[in-house]
C-alpha cells in the first residue's frame, strides 16, 4: 500500500597584563576552523557565516565548516566576499580568479590569471552586472562573465600603478588607483570624473578601501610608507572625516567596518578600534585585541561581533557590555579572584586565592594595603566601614582606608563575619567567635571569645533583631545574650551553606532543603521553584537593593523582588556561573569575582535571544537515495526507511539550541533532539498520510 508523506516546513518560534576587554570566545584551528589566517566574513540571507581564509572558502553553521572549491582553482586563499541581490555569494582568490557559489562548489566567472596584474577586484551592481578593475582597465560583464565591455582604459606607461578598489554605489562605479586617487564612472552618461583633484595630494596615497553604511560611502586612504591613514566620506567630492597614525613598524589599517548600529570599527594591525570621527587620535587603551592583526569585523543578525585575525582565527564577542578584567600573572597578582567589594569611593576591591588585596581604581589595578604576607591565604570576605576595610584571609586584616596600613591581623580564619552594634561575629571551620570592635582598632586580639567550638559556613543578622543567626555543621542556630537556640523545620535540622539578607528576611541556601527563608525567627519555603529557579541546585545567594542574585552551576539568576521578574544568564552570554566566587552590585552594575578575573555588566544587559532561528530542510533520503524536497513522497511498505535532515543557525546559543519535530498525524508530542543532531529517521511507518514538522528553539 502506498503511504504518501507531505513535507511541510514550519517556522516556530586574554590579551594583555592588566587587560580590560569584552568577554569573547575563539573559533580557531583547535575548534575546527580550517585556517587561523582569516581575511573576511559574510553572513548570507539564511544566516550562514561565510569565511574567506588562507585555506579557501568555507560555510559555517555553528557546528560544521563546509568547504567550496573548483577543480581549476589555481590558488586556495579566498577573500573579497560579496553578496548579490539574489543572495548568491561571490569571492576571489589572489591569482585573478573570480568565483560565484553554485550548489556545493565554486564556479569560475572571470579568470584573469594570465594578466600582468592579478588583483582583479570586482563589484556587482543592482542589475547583476559585474565590474572588474584589473591592471589599467575597468571592465563590465554580465552575471555569467559574458558580454565583456571595456568602460575605462589608461595607456600603459613604465612603472605604472594598477587600479585597486572598486565599488558600485548609487548608479556610479567608484575605483581607485595607487598614487593617483579616486575616480567615479557615471553609468548613465559614460563619463569618468577624478574626485581627488584639488583637495588632497593624491600621489601620497598607496592603499584604499571602500565601505558603505546608512546609504553613505566611505573610503580609507593610506599614506605611502607613513603608517598614516585618512577616513573620507565620498560625495560629489571627498570629505575628510579624520586622519590617524598607527605607531610602530609595519602598521596599517585593513578595513573600515560598521556594526548593526552603524557604528564604525577600524580593523588594524594593532587590533580593532572604535573611532570617534573628529578626535584625530587613537587611544591605546581603546583597542580591542591589541597586538592582533584584525582584518575584518562583522556583527551578525543575533548581535554577536565577529573579529577576524591573520594569525589567531576569529574572536567572537556576544555582548560588548560584559567586560572582563584580568589582573595578569605576575608575583603580586592573579586572575583567581575570590572576593569582591564595591567601595564607597567608587573603587572596587578584589581579594584573591593567594590572599592578596587589589584595588581597581579608574581602570587600573594596584596592590592594596602596605604589605603582603605568606601567612595569608584565600580572601573569603571583604567588608567596609567608614574608616576601615576588613578582609578575612586566614588572618582577619583590618586596614585603614586612608593610609592603606594594616592595624590588626588576628588569626580568625573566618569563612563569614559581620559587625553588629559594637561586636564583630565570625564563624570558621572550627568555631563561632566574637570580638569587640574596640579591639579591632586597638589591635587587641586577646579580646576574642569563642561562645561555641563548632565549625560553620555562614551567619547573618536582621534589622531590628538582636539575634545573630549561624549556619553550623550540626544545624542552624540563633545566638543572643550568650544563649544558642536551634531553628528547625518540622523538628528536623537544616544545614545552611550561604546566606543573603533582604530587609527583614534572610534567604538561606541549605544542603538538605534547597533554598529557605528566615522570617521572624521561623523557616519557610522560599518559593523560588515557582519562579522557575531550581532551589536544590542553588549554591550561593547575594542580595543588593531589591535584587536577589542566585547562583547555581549553570545559571546566574537575577530576581527583582519587587516585580518578581527573573533574568537568567548562562555561559552562552559569557557568564559562567561555575566560575563565580563572589558578587556585588551598585548603581546598575553587577560586579563578579571569578576564577578568571573580574567581570562587570549592566543589570539591563540582554540575557535572552529574541532572534527567531531560521530553519530549512537540508535533504531527504529514502533508503540511501536522495529525494527532491518539492514533491510528495510515496513509500511502499517494503521501502519506507526515511531519513530527513534539517538545519538551523543560532550562533548566540553556541550549540545549545535544539530541534523539535513530529509527524503531525502520528505524533501528538514533539521529539526533542540536540542542535548537533539535525536529522530524523523513520524506519517503519504505518499506512497513512503524514506531514513532517520541525522547529528550532534557541
């Protein structure tokens, strides 16, 4: 019996010492990139990213690199990626061959391999005419490389330079010549104008580059052997926007690129720079990937920034707002930050796993306090008073804020501590202790008393409540006037690992009950599960203003306690909760202490991906035979081994997206599969008529 199957597509929806830079990840030869020498990128209409590199042309979908070649290709390296109005991809090699992608290979459209100069830059206009600049000739072809017309030609002279760049813009063809300048060809009247005359000494310029943004044409012109380049806007004449000098030998600007907000980026031999036209000055600290030869920048449809380099592959920045600051690897500093505190003067104080205290002030990191001692170990907590900084690092260090001098070093080894009224309470792995605040100022450690010799991990106090609440290894207790009282839940002990206080409540991370709340001396469920936060996976809580910051191994949740709205940041956004060791918040900025340095981001940083992932059927196989996807498929009962492949692009998800599919008439539930497993197999279908549906979920 024949069983027709209808195929229906459904779309549902570390750079330098003391470096500061946006979080990024790399795509390079270790992650499958065919070459670390990358020249240019282009994203097509579907969403694939095309990569022109030393190894050739490749299409990238987030998982796989698919290469495109031609049997007569005489040079592997591919650059100059372009897209025509039909969405087709064009490119060229360095030997004079111009290609168009057709099917799974490259088609040679123009082959200028045998000419004196094989630069052969090209442009495609809105009429699908192909314009080629080569040697001393500007030529025009149809889209298949036929019907050649010579538009402009100069007589050859000794030591003559060649035409370099060419672009089609607003019914004109613009082209440049090294040491000469900029020309414009009017397609309507066939006239050529020299646009550099009378404005700039053209002969000093040797390299040019065009770019278009917001209906405006820009050009970079580099001064010969001076490492100075000028940015122009091209109108009926040249309008100088700015001139910059790149210091050092062999420095140059490769490209002027624009992001989706039409902000310019200069790609140079010293990294990527976001210029402010009119400043005429490059500030070293404002370079991203300083020291890298950044050849190109592209921002994709999901907002990711892609920076290509000539030595180290591709750097991808998911969000420019997530800043990571590393503190180097010298003897005084380490990237393993264990504690963080935003101070009243605006600086940020960092504590490290080696017991060091570092002050981040005005973007520079300096040692804090007047000495470093091998006795110190991991900084577990930092607290600030009006006059002092208190830091627990085996010894409790009390440091005068104005002088940076340590006035007390008392061996408490506190895991957590707090000041209540005139007493400092602390809990260590061995005991709960207290010391008068006056003893801290007078450096009198003999005043430490130990009310209970049982170890613990966390403690807190609440406004208007005289008690101190301590999470001991044998349960949760309150302490007041020298007396302890255990607080239980249904007469069972609770084991508190971490505490956060908001107004008159304490949020408790427990090892046996998930997250609980302490209110009026009693324990209640937190209700976080109802907000989508898995309580039993929480490992730390922090509270600032009306926000609760919740950390587990996979997500950093931010709960607005007024609105009950929840944000959820993961490693996909560049925030890896596994690395978070401490957190602070001030004036809209979140400060993270991590195993890889300090990170900061604004509270309103986008945490979700609202770009619908594109999806399409890639191919359909019936018992190893390829089936056209635009037809009804009739299956016999003896031959119904059906294999359907589909594909989507969701770069921001970094492989963590998934597919759902079903046979509509057979399945009520969707089958879930990972983004890397982009296929469905049906080996034995019952008689009937079926519609296949698939959707991608980012």
